[in-house]
C-alpha cells in the first residue's frame, strides 16, 4: 500500500458547493437557470474542456465571458474549499508509514493551483497532475502511467482514491487498486466498476482499514 494517488475535488477537499454555486451564478448572469441536467453534464466535463462547454451553452463571445466569470468566481475564495473531515488524519497516517502520495485532478492547472497553494499541498503530495499536464483526461489512465514512472513502480502497485466513476475506471484500466471516496454522500450506494474496488464512507473508515491490513 505504498503508492497512493488522490483525486482533488470531492476526495481531498469539499469544493462542490463553491463549484455549483459558481456555475449557477454564471448561468443567472446570462438569464439562464442552472438545472439538474446542467449539473450532471458539468460533472462529466474535464476542466480543460470547460471553455468549449460554455461556448456550447452561450455562443462563442458570451462563452468566453462566461468562462472568465466562472474562473474568477471559482478562485475568489479558496478558504471555501476546506479539507474534508478526516483527510488530514489520513494524510498523517500515510506520512507516518512513509507512503508516497500524488494528486491527479481533472481541474485545469490554474484553477487547481489556488487550492493547492492555499493548503500547501505541494509539501504533502508529489507529483500533482492537472488536466493540462496530460494529453488525455480521466478516465484515460495516462496520468497513472506518469505517476507510476515517477514513483518507479508498476501501475498495479498504485492505489487510486476518488469519488467519481472516472477515477475508478482509470484504476481499472491499469490494474490499480481503486478506493471510492464516498464521504460526501454516504447514503449513496455506487455500483462498483470492478472487483478491485472498495468503497469507504468516511476517511476514518479508510484509516481503520489501512491499520488493519498493515498491522
């Protein structure tokens, strides 16, 4: 259990409220209502494709403006993206055990960087890979190959922790262990992507599991 890869949003930090409030605000700026269907679509949209997403919604000119408004709003106050309860305890445990930790986020680099800097994540995780740092977005496992190369390990040695099906699929593609971070919606019962996937409803549940299997 030496090599860990974490998603950012919804896994390490709780940015969902800020993310959706920012989208809703942008839509209202253009006299549009941000619907449940819009919400579902944005969850499937990689960070570096958001400019095109807004162009599709509002046209080329207003799409550019909408994208700029969204980025400004999203990055206006990174204190609104706190660590999820129990995550610092999990990080501390991995540090004590001498395990390696990386981040792979679907966010664009400049958007993710504000959260990374605010929490000084570069002191805790290396490498940190954004959607701009790879050619292919999740669930393509390109980033997992890069992380494995950085750690000088096999992709099968990686443990991918994320809250989205794309995280689980990426792990499945390269034979990595997949841990679904279900802590923001513990009532949800997501369907496993593969037999190599385990779901935990709170970081402390994962901590207990690590202590059990490594004791």
